[in-house]
C-alpha cells in the first residue's frame, strides 16, 4: 500500500445554492501552489458516493455532505495542512485532512 503526503496551501470551494434534484451539494479542490492535488464533491447524505480514485495524479471522489462544515472549518482555520491518502494501486482506501503528517499538534497558540 502506498501513502501520499501532499501539502495543501489553498483551496477553492463552491456550494450549490438551489438544485433540488441533484445529489451534489458542492465542490472543493485542494491545491499546492499551482498544482491541484484533489477534487471532491459533497454529496447529500442519503445518496451513494462514487469511490475515491487517482486520475492524472489528482485524488478525486465523493464525500458525504455530513462532513462539509468540519472540512470547511479546518480549511479556513488551520495551517499548515496536508492531505494524507492511502492507495492500493487501484483505489484510494482512505484519506485524511491533517494539520501535519503525524497525529501531533502543539497545544494552544504561541505569543
């Protein structure tokens, strides 16, 4: 299994304002400089999700709309960010949006 550890320095976000029949609630992309590292769709929680995969070196797929607020909060308020992904050669098994490539982060804010 291969692990990707991709720095993220900015993102783009769009939210569907009114499209009642679409399962898509919005989109977001993660970027490292001018390189797009991931494209995701937020899907209504009752709808099925397309599996995560890698297309042209970009991680793409669907995420449940249930996680949208937490994801946006992390994107807006945490730095530095990394996208961690585990890939078995055919599909992305797991992804994580993290403040580092480990589970450790200093407690509190510096002066």
